[in-house]
C-alpha cells in the first residue's frame, strides 16, 4: 500500500473493531420497523451523534410520517471536482416493534445476532466508520456523502425522491447492503414493482337473481391466471399475486375484490414490457359488467451489471491489498442501488459486512468482516481520485 493516505485510512480502521461492534450493538438494540417512525429516528439520532461528535456535518431532513432522512457530508478540497461519492444505507428493518425486548443483540465469538444485524445495521456502522476514517486521515479532492434513509424495506416510497436528488451527477454510489455469504459484493439485482388490483362488479343474490350480478371475484380469478402466466423463469421475470380478498357473503355475487401483486424483472426493457402487459390484462377483465384498476404501490428499478463493472474492478483491487478476494454476484432481491444505477451513476451494492439469513430470527453478521470491508470501501473511494 504505497500511498501514505491509504495506509493511514487502513490502519485507522484496523484499530476500530471494538468501537464498531459497540456501535452495532447499540443500533441492533433499537427497534426500527419501517412503520415505526420513532424507532427509525432513534437509530438516526445515534448515527447523527457519532458523526457530529467527530466533526462531520449532518443535515437532518424531517419527514412528517416516514423516518427522517440524514445526509452526512465530507467536503472536497478541489472546486474542480464537485461530483461526490455517495454511500447509502437504510435504517429500517422488517422486524416488529417489541422484537428487541425478546431477542436483542447477542454475540458468539465472531458472529453477531439480532434483528437487522446484517440488513443493514452493520452496513450503517461501516458507512459511519468509513466517513470517520476519511475525515481523520486525508483531505479529499471530491466530496463524500452518506445518505441514511428510513423506508427501504417497504419499497422506499418516501426515500426514493431523496436518493434520486442526492445521487444525480454523483461520481459513484456504494450501497452497504450485506455482503453475500460467499463474501461477494452484489453487482446485479432484480428490479421489482408492487401493485394493488381493484375489481368492481355488480352485486346480486346468488340464488334469486344470479344472472343480474357481475362477479368481481370471477374477474379477479381470470386476471390472476393471466398474470401468473407472464412468469418466465428463463428470462428472470416473475409475477405473484400473494393476497386476495373480496365479496360480502357466500350467497351474494361479489361486487368487489382486490389483490396484491409482486413482480420482478432483470432489465429496464423487461419492466417496460411487463407493465404494458399487466395494464392490458387488467383493462380486459373477461367478465361483462366488471372493471378493474392496476394501482402502483412501490417500485425498485434493477441494478444491471454494466453499471457496477468498473467499480467492481476497483473494489477487487483494493480488497486484494486489504487481504481478501471478492467477486460480483447477482441476487433476485431488490435494493435502492437500482434507483441510482437507473440515473446512469456507477453503483456497487452489498458493500456491507458479510451476513446471512436476513429477515429471519436467525439473521447474523460476521464481525470479522467489519473492518476489512470498511477498509476496502474506503480505499476504493480514495482510488477514484486516480484518473
């Protein structure tokens, strides 16, 4: 590691393991379900405190219903290099408020357990310490920012606009979702869009005047069959209606019905085609007297591999200097990385510490990857100054 700034950053992070694990324990022991604004904000307050204490500027963007958004900034020293590097992470988890009381942070050797320990409170800690390392060890030619959002686990309905605004024109984006159990980072992700389908029919007595009715449930059943037929495992496109409800009584023709639909796709072109097909299906219910609406709820755009290729090569080079090998990996899960990649910004995901069994009671994080992954990320950021 010939560069003295890189050496300083590497050594500063190497000495911070106990601090990192203490911060991780603090964050895991705060319930922060996506809909628990108070809890998500408590996580934000802890992060804000650590950064401000170290002289790092933090803007708190207050939100009326979702958790507040934090934007931390390290300024650059070269006015000719205004495009920032952006680090991202979400503070919310999938676990209900009250989970921590029965199953908080625990540690067995080099493995930590607890709600959200990998997804993605370890990634939040990593981003905090990368910022602190860069703040202590070097003058940056370009700004480095970190965006801490609050609602990724429910599709970032509030956060997406802020992600777009902050990432527009960025030099690069690193999203600290958990590293894969293989140790790899994530270089491609599926996109996903969720919808509600609402069907309106015409009520009638099922025995006395059946012919006067128009069953919304029948229409929804026909729609469901046609939508599920769009699934194509070879291309990676999937559709899934996961919930159905409707009707008023066993002996009444159903005047209404609704369903929740999940879709996944690998490319933007697939997304465009799939949504057009969904709209056509819903527009023609196949049952006279019924109508249907396709209502978008949330969406993640795909992270296509071309948008991570150059950053992966840089990250691999720095990881080798730190002492570990890493490859890129595809995953069917969605993340905010697709939003930044869709803007044409080079984006690498899964740069957080290695973890597994996310969204389950057995979720864990490998603590021995905290410092090395932070070092590799910090050195990759510094390498971006080298044209």
